């Protein structure tokens, strides 16, 4: 967490005065909730949600599962000045597009998320990860003999924030599959069309990443006992009834041509929100078919791959969201016997045995090329590495029953974006039980674009499934992002599945059926976009001087005004310089 020197009493007074002023101004200009830069709400020793990290031109804060990432421009070299403008990115949902172009949500009846984070030696990078799933639950310790999930996709989301210039190869994914055990897996999202894992001898091509870059990498493992009616070599099970897609959990992937990985981009706080100046920002698409247009002018069907989405605040510069134009796919196999050999006994350890039931097969390379070894290097002493330093990357990646992520096909990514209806104003308690969040029961008046996990309830239906961003319950989900109509957008990453014949299916869209357990074989995809701030940096004003400048408000009590004026008079020339610095920023 960022540390600040002790402030003299006058400076502390100015800080409190600024907070009161901002609150009053906001109440005068907006009736909705204010966005909250998370590190301003608490102490990083209390919750990881209150930590902030800076590198290059960017400051970043993260919280929750699904993870909300707040990204701001770095206004000074030490990242100490108050954050006034930021964007927020949050995973939204998985949607399946059928052959008639109709969307169908793919959800689970459990909206829990496992989260973790780690960092490199000497603050080189920070990583945040969570794991979840859609479809049925993959099991290994269940006594049930016919509980193989008909269709499932285990998800691993990892974000990297680079604090120094870095060369990245394999990314590390935190994945819970099958249920009750966890893996740190190595995966390469850097291949270009024509490259494969075997063709590169499992050596991931490296990409150069600048300090201040935020990258989020997504891994999806798709499998099931009846996941694919078109696969003739490994046909679906015949003793589990039929697929019931009406519950939004079971899906025959052969009925769909595209999987949409949907993310929310919230730009409502890309203004000086502390002064109630909401909505004063500009947007621009740079490059591609929509070059030169604002976000509200682009077509919802236009492909934005290779484009830059630029959001510019009214004072502190631009933030660029850049999308890679390709993604990697492949197949995986694994063995129940290998999983049990490593994890048998975890079923008896209870819910507090996460480290004991987690294995690291990422290797022994210096981070970030593998998960850090030990807490002294930014890792976790409780998580043990498997294998030996002499083993090859290919050998390491399939130890302990891990799914070996063997890339066999690289595809061009299509990316689309449209305005969201927003999802503000969720009631304190749900109206009724809705374990999937797709039935319209928990919040009947919810806006159309609310994510299913946000509408899902816990049993018996009197609490939301996802309400807090941390286990201490110090940060509410609604504090992490303010998604309102007019400043919130849905970004879809289109993962191709193929046509209505087996010959026309993609590698990812033609998984083998595992009639036995539903998770020993399947397909996967990997993808990693990036975000970077403009890097507007200031040498002046100092924290306390800026606060005094911004805290002048005519409606405050006359005694406070006199006190502030006395202070301001003695520093008039320095304040004029500071104001010039604040208003003279050249925006991209």
C-alpha cells in the first residue's frame, strides 16, 4: 500500500475540509451514488482492496471476485496525489450465440469466486486472480456415481500490472478444477496464427510490456459428459437424460456458433468526481473501421480488434484500452488417478485448507515466468511447487493431474462494444430466490444489462450471492464500480465455435465428451487485452497544497473561509503556480 508522510494539523484540516466540500458538491450535482477510488476508503493492512500500485503512467487498484479493476493516470512519480479520474473494468458474463444469432446466458447455480494475488520481487509487478465456473460443477470427491456435469466451463482470470518494463512469456492462471482443488497453471496467450505449443517446443514467445500496463488474461476450460452432440469420436453420454438448456446451466455447445466473453467498461468516474463533476469526459476510437468516432457513434456490430479505446478526462489525461486481435485455443486431457494421487485427503480438511489443496505446476523460473516461490519473493509459503527445476515446461504443465494447455489453433478475435443500460440501484435484499440470476425473480425491475452474478442469490434467497469484494466484508460490490446508462459499456470478445456440422467446428467448438467424469478431456481458450494510462505526471503541487486549492468553497462557514484565506494569502504565488499546472495539462 502507498504510505504517506504525517501531515501537519493545518494540512489534516484541509484534507477533511476537502472531503466535506466534495460531498456537498456531489449532492448538488448528482442524485446517484458516488464512485469510490478504493484505496481512499481504507487501510491496505485492513484489506487488499485498499492497496494501490503505481508504475509508469498508471495507478491501479483491484478488489473482489469477479475482480473489479480501477485504473487511473499516475499524476506523480510516487503515486501519492489523490486520484480524481479513473475507469473500471469488471467481468460481466458468458453468453452463447446460437445459429440464429440469439444470445443465451451460460451460468451456474453457484456464484462464488475463489480469489488470490501475488507480486514479483522488488515490486516488479502485481497479479490478481480469481477462479469460477459456468455450467455444472466438476467433482472429484463426491460419492455420487452419476454426477458428471453435462456441460461445464471452468474459468481462470489473471491480471498483471507491470511496475517496471518487462518481457512476458507464459502467464500464470489460478483455476479450481475439479471442485475442491486448485492449480496454478502456465499458459501462453502470445502465439500468432500458425504457431503451436509443440511447434515452439512449449517455449512461449515473449512480448515486451511497458511499466504501467495492465493486462487481464482469461482462460476457459470447456468440458462435460454431454457437452457436444456433434463429436463422433467421443459421443455424449446416453444415461444422463437430455440437455435442459432452459435452466441456463446445461448447454449442448453444438447448438451455438460463438461464445461471448463479456466485460463491463465503466467510464463514469473519468472526471473530477470528488468535485461532483460527473460525465465531463470524451471518448475516441483510434484505428480500425470506427476510427475517429466516439463510443456512442460506433456500430454495435463493428469489429474493434486492433483498435484503441481512448477515454480522456477533463483534467488528468487519457487512458487507452488496447485489444489484441488474436486468441489461442487447444485441447486438454487429464487423469482422475493423477489428481487423487496429489489431492486425496483434501475432502477431509474443510473449507480452510485452500493452500493444502492447491498445487503449483508453473515451474521454477523467475517471476513473472512462474508463480513466485515463497512469500519472500511475493508468493505463498503454503503453496508447494511440483516437479524439479530440471523438468521441461511440457513435463511440468501436466503434473498432479493438471490440464495440459497445448495450443493447437490461433484465431483472429472479433471484438464488439455497445452501450449498457447500467445496473445501478440494486435493492438491499433480493425479492425472491434466484440461484442463477437469470430468472428475473430477485430484482424484477432490474435493468436489462445487469450481470447474472449480480442478480444471483444465496440459499434461501434473502441475501445476494455477491455483495462484498473481500472476505472481511469491508467493501461492498456497489462501491467498486458505478455502472450507469450513458457511461457504461459492454465489450464482447467473440470466441468462434463453428457451424452446424462436425467438419465446420473450430478446435475450441468441438470438445470431446467425457462420459465418465465430465472433466478429464476438453478444449480451452486464452486471451489477453491490455490497458495503459497516458502518464500525466506532476512535480507540483504537493498533496497538501493541492488540497487547499481545491477546497475553497463559497458556501462554507465564514470562520472556515477566513482561516483558509489567511493560509492562502501567505502562499498566493505558489497556489497560482499550482493552479496553472492543474489547468494547463495537454490532453491527447
